[in-house]
C-alpha cells in the first residue's frame, strides 16, 4: 500500500536535531560532571553519523522494499527516544546550573540519574543495532550531490487528444504569446505559468507548443525539460541542438552562449522551459543573456510550481493556473476510463462523478484514476477506487503519486518536517500562519536562528516557502488564513505514517500505533472511553492537539486531564482549548518538563496552579477568553523561555510580579497594570523584544509620568498595534494634567500602524497623538475620552485609512484644527488623504462639524454617524470616493447628503430632518428606519421629480407616520426589491407598479395591517418573489394580484390568528409559474385545503412551518408536481405523517422527498 511505503523523507533533518542536542555544551558538561564514560558519547555520535549516511539510500529503496521502510521507522522511533532523553538531560542541566530547579527535578534521586545513564546506553545500543541491520538490507552511503529525487516531467513533446476546461486559459495565454513587448531594452518576454503539481501546466504548454496557428511567425521553437537542477551549460547545449539540429559537446559556457547569440540574433523564437525549480537570480541572469538578441515578439514560457521562480524569471505577471471544475474533471476521467455516457450505465457515472470529486480539480489525478479503470465497466471495480485513497495505488502504475512526491521531495529536510506536521489538521481546515509557526517552534522543527534572526522570522520564511511551492493556498486574505488541497493533505498523512494521527472518529482509534508521537483530535471523548483508552497504548506521545473544526464541540471527559498528564510525560504540545468542563488544572502539570506549548483558551478555570511556573521549557501559553480566570500564577517569572503569552479576552485583574524577567517574550497580548512596583508598568521596560500587538490596561494604576517613561514604549519598535486603556468610570485619581503627562510618556515609536486610546481621563490629548511623523499609521481609535473637549489634529496622518471617534462627552465642535495644525507649515495638500472609513459615535454634546478645506477626504468610502443627538450640521458637501453613508439617532441633524459619483448605499435610522431632495444618481440601496418624514423623502422618487437611475433596493421599516407613497407612484425603473416592514399607517402600495417599477422582482410586506389590496394593473411582468407577513387583510385579498405568469415564490407569514383553514375558496390567484410556497406561523390553522392548491401546477417545494394545530387535509391530494414537502414545528401534522395516517398519507405519499424537522421521512 502506498501509505505504507511513503515515509521517512525528513529523517535526515531529524538526525541533525538530535545531533545538535547531543553536542550542546550543557549536555556534554552534565555528562562529564557525572563522570559518564566518554566512550558512550562517542558511540552515540558515531551511530548517528553512520545511520544518517544511509538514510538517503533508504528513502529511495523503501518504495521497493518494505523491510527498508521498517528500518526507517525503527530509526525514527529510536531518534524520538534519543531526543526525549537528551532534552531531559538539557533541562536538568539548565535548571540546576541556573539554580532555578523545579520541585519536580529536585525530586530526582541519584538512582534515577543512573536510570538516565542506563537509558542512554540502551538507545545507543539500539541505534548501533539499527545501523548494523542496514548491511543486510544493502543500504549504501550516497553523496548528496550525486543524488536526485527529481523526475523529468516530459521526455518529449507530444500532442494531446484533448484538453478539457482550459478554453479561457488557452485564450489568455495565446493572447500573451501574440503580444509584442513594449520594453525598449529587450525583445524577449518571459511568461511563467504557475500552478501546483498535477494541475496541467505541462499539458497546457504542450498545447501551445504544438499549435501550428500560434507558432506561425516564430522562426524556431525548442522544448527543454529542466527538472531539478538548472544547469545553464546543459540547457544551453539543448537549445543550440534544438536550433541547429547539431549535437553540441563543448562545456565552455562563454563559447556556448556566443554560438547561441549568433543563432538567435534577429530571430523570433519560442522556448519552453518546463518544470523549473531554481529561483537563483544570479543563475537566471547568467542564462538569459544571449536571448536578449532575439527578434521582437520572442517568448520564453516557464512552467513552475513556485511563485519564487516566477518572481525571478518573469518579464510579465505570472499566469496562475487554477484547478478544474468537477464537470471538466469528469470529462478528463471518462476519456481516460474509456467510458461512454451513451452506454446508459448511470450507476457507473454516479460512482465516477464521486471519484472525480476526490480529485479536487487536479486533471492529473482524474487522468490517473480514469486510466486505472480503462475498459473496466463493472461496478465493483469503480467502487473499489471510490472507497480507496489515491495513495494506495502501486507507484509503478500511477502517475499521481510521483507527481505530488516530486514537489515534496524537492523540499529541504527542514521544510519536509514542517509540511508533514500539517497532517494533524483535518481536511479543509483553515489555519493561520502565526499559529502554525508556534506549533513548529514547540516541536523543534525550526533551525536555530543566525545573524540576529528570531525563531518567528525563521518560521515565517519556512511558511512562505511552502506557500510559494503551493503546498498551502491562501483561503482568506482578510484573516490571513490558509488551507491545504485535499490531495496535498493526503500526501502529508501518507508521509507522516504511523507517527502522526488525526482523530475525528472513535472507530479509527484502533489504527493508532504504539509508535505514534503526534495526535490531534476534534473531540477528546473520542479518545477516552470506558472500553478504550488510547493513551494507554502510546508510550511517548509528543503532541496532543485539540483542533476546533466545523461545529463539533469539545465535550471533555472528566478523566481526560488526569490520564493525559499521568501517561504522557514526553508531551511538547498540549492543547485542551474549549474544554468547558475543565475547572482545575492539576498541580502535576509541572511533570511535563518537555512541554513547549500549552493551549488553555476558552476554558472555565478560575485559577492556575503555581506549579505552572516550573515548566522551564514552555514557549507558548494560550489563555485567551478564559472568562473565569482573574489571576495568573505568582511564579510566572520563572518561565524564562516563554515567548508567547496570549490572555486576550481573559479578565485578568493585574499582572503577576516580576514579568520583566521574561526577557524572551516575543508576543504579549495584554499587560494589566498593577498597583505595586513588582507588577507595575515599569515591568514592561525590560521586555524589549515584543512584537505584534500590545494592550496596556488599567493605566489609572500608573502613579506618575516617570513610571510611564520607564515602560520604554518608544523603544518597542516591533510593536505594530498599541492599545492604551484606562478603566471605565471611577474617579480620575490624578489630575487631568498628570494623566496627560502619563499618556505623553507612553508615546510609541513612529512606525506604529494601529493606535487605540480608550477611557482617557484627561481634557486634552498629548501633541504626539495624530502627529504627521506617524507615517505608517492606518487605523486610529479614540473612545471614552469623556473629559476631552477637543479633538487633536488628525488630518495630516498620510496613511490613515480608518478613524473611529466615540464617547467624547465634552466635544461640542469639530473645527478646522481637526484637519491640520495651522502652526505646521509643512502640511499635506489634502487633509485625510488616505482615509477610507470615518466613524463618529456617542457624542452627546457635538453640535457642529465645520467642513474645513474642500479637498479633504479624497478617498473616504464609508461615513458612519450614530447617537449624536445634538448634531445639527453640516456634513461635508462633496466626497468623491464616498460609497456608504450610515446615519442613526441624530434627531437634530439638518443637512443635505454629501455628493459623490460613487455613492451607492444610504442607511438612515431615527433621522427626522435630513434633506433628501437630491438623491445621488448612483445610489443603489436605501434603508429608512423609524423616520418621521418618509413621505417627503419619497417625493424624490415621484414620477414628476425622479432622476434616480441606479436604485435597486429600497427598505422602509418602523415609520409610524408613513401613510402613503407619492400620488403619482414611484418612478424607479431600476428597482428590483422593495421591502415594507412595520409601517402601521401605510394604506396602500405604490400605484402603477406594473409600469413605473418594470424590473421589480421581489416584494416583502410585513406588519402593514392597513394595506388591503394590490395596485390596479397588478405586479410587473418580471416579478418573481412575494412575501406577506402579519398583514391579514392583504392575505385575504391575494386574488387581487390577478393572473401572474412570472411569480415563482410565495411566502405567507403569520400570525394570521383568524385563519383556521387555508386557502379559502378563490383566495389564491392564478400563478402558473409558482414553484415555492411557504406557510409560516399560522397558529390557529387546523385544515389545509388541497383542492384549492391543485391549480398551482408548477409547485415543487411546499414548506409548512409553525402550524401547531394543523391536523386535517381536505381534497384528493396535494399537487402532483410537488417534489419536496418540508414540515417544521408543526407537531400534530408531523405525528400524523410519521404514522402515515390514512386521512393524511394518501394526499402526500406521491411526493418523493418529505421532511419532518429536517429529517427525511422514509
């Protein structure tokens, strides 16, 4: 089986890690101090070196010899044991030498030290024995320089019988080939095609190469399969041979390039470099030199899996080749399987399409799986493929395995280990870069930093390298999330073998090997039960990682933590996030002396044990959103190797003492200032390596500005986001001037990107807030500054994109000083030059907004003003980039709307005086809620005044004084949706809807009890969806719609308390196209009249929701066209259907899909 054959590819990297531990000064000094036999140390070195020299050969031969695979697994298992033992030795050495020995380590009596010596002797002997077994397996040392995992992707260029789903790609690339370069210095264009292995880059390049029409005009063409090594001499020789048809044997690059230059000069050529991996810019520049002499329009097409390669070679943007749709993959599959859809074998097609879904858009996977089924038309064969993993195929018979392994084995050893670790994630799991790097760090998968780099920076380089090679795909740019393609994920699982296990189903628990070291889970109860305890089978687990995936909650077993801690002393990663039942973390946590990562977020613990401070090796402690946790252990200062402490959303009252001793801290989410010197703000002063975001809260506990200065905020140049908070309410404690001095001394470095100041108690903000030297600041939040009577000058921040101002109780006027400091003569040409979003909220005394300079806010897209009851005006008159305006609870506001060509969305709520006489022509969406003068607003849409050309959605809600639409009706030909909600006095719909609103498709009317009829002339011809709720009179007059040929969906919502039978005779209009009908909240309806529904001849889906008294059906049956009947929260009818009651069942039994509360009735 392939999954049993693929593995050990990162073993050489693991050997290096163990070797580095062995040679560390701490380990050697401890061994010498205990008078250990130096011969033992030398034996271990020799055994590691000898085994490491054979790994390369073994990794190749494992595919042909299972005994070699077993040999590799034995070696890996021994390395894990050796690494655990050496880590124990290092930890003892470090803690004893620094005189900070934990109680647990001090408890080691001398005989246990002797046990360590004995264990070391045993593992040395084991590795020596493994190395000796290599002789029997005929494993040899292979020089790395002469060894290659690379396989040539193409031995010759041949035409393909067809390429499915690539028409757009063909057109785009054909266009690129035809384009003439505009560069003055060169006539050659390099076009990279970038895509993951197996996506069809080579196939597409071959189509271009063999397209006679496209090749017209090129004097010659050459195809080169580059593969692993970019050998400039060899590639140049091949091109010369392709141009001249003469074999060129010289290896002198200068002579070769001179010869090639002569052949290319003035000639238009097309050259394909297939499967390029090298991204060495020097090598590329050396290679490309002679091609500059070609004729205008010459092209070099490069196929690669690496964006790094593309960035080096490209002279135009890389062409990204994406995966195929399932439909096109099916076409590839059936072509290669020889399946004829006209054969009528629908069962095979159904199975085949399910197989294709597993290919996830990779044509090479579809081609390979289809080829395995060539001329096999029996269901058993196709099902065997469907139920198997692609990695189970024999490597000699399948291309998909080598295609993905090529990418994997091209990675350096350190990247292989990092990639395989991702097999612990469930399929389709989205992960963040930062979180994954923390796990890599905890597992010692990152090389030791050099030249001033940090572990985190090394991790970023590794991650970016895997993204560049397309092992990870970006899932969301907004949240910086990534995902692995399913086939790539399967590859990681295969390579990880039995040492990695991801559990989603307890039925898989028996597959966990005793050698498993890394285990992830989505529900911990799957792993521990009365009948089976997985932890009793695993001898040296290193990783126990909870992964919150899908909607599965982590319902813990009350014995989990005890079992976990007692049986797994080798853990490096322990994550029990979201374990709501976990109230107490045992004191025995200190026994996990190898632990680097501890995830305890979203749990209900009230305290943490003091023994937590004994975890000397701990790098990461995650305690976010622990809503019952208010204090951290007092001896946190002992965690001298701690790099990441996350307490976001956890109500810590104050920091523990001595935080300044944690000098390796790289990330500290929050610092809650205490009142004592030992936990005061000065403790931040020594934490000079902090990166990312930092929130400093309870600043009222800072005694004076001198203490604030000692925090050395200015020196923390790696902080990107700074949040400075005083507690809400309470007395100021210190004078306004003192508070201002404190904030002044908390001035951050000039590279800060995001700043928040909350609940500041001073009357004026310091001068540095908003100063133009913060050129990188993109977001600024000022809230809760209740004593401030003026805003600082903020308009000169050149990069500011988002500004939020709220709860300035003393602010009365926003004037010219808001835009610029007029004492500064170096101000920007336009104030707020980059601002895109501006929010003003809860400003009770704000009365006036002076418009300032006319060129301000050139890029503002969103303006939000809410809860500013005193604001009268004026809003800026012209905002050229404005798209969205949201104004609520500004009852005194009298102002015209800003104007701008991009204005699309207007939301107003509880606004009574705003002027809407001139509706922007570009406006597409309007929502008006609880406003008194809707009648006046709508005059702008009347037939005589309307100039609206883009509006497609109008919503009016809660407007109690809204009585009628303009007499002439609404003249908005672009409108597609109209929503009316809770307008108690509204008497009628707009007149002439059929002509004035010709494109209206959807109408929703809810809680408008005085509307009785639909307008004369009926609804527009394009009308499709009607929803009516809590409007009894209109429901009773549904027939006033008349005959409508286009209505497809009808929703009728209650409570219609007077309705006991539905529908009444002649209630429903003639609706020949109606396909969906929903009845909701008919509380007193007892009878459904099937006879009155029979004229709905196109009805397909019928939903009955919250009709608790419905138990009768009259008439012969429901319409024959129905394919779905869905019944929710209608107890009487549901029970009758389940029992197949003779009075109900004959009327519905013809419907193929009947669902009761979401479950299909069979």
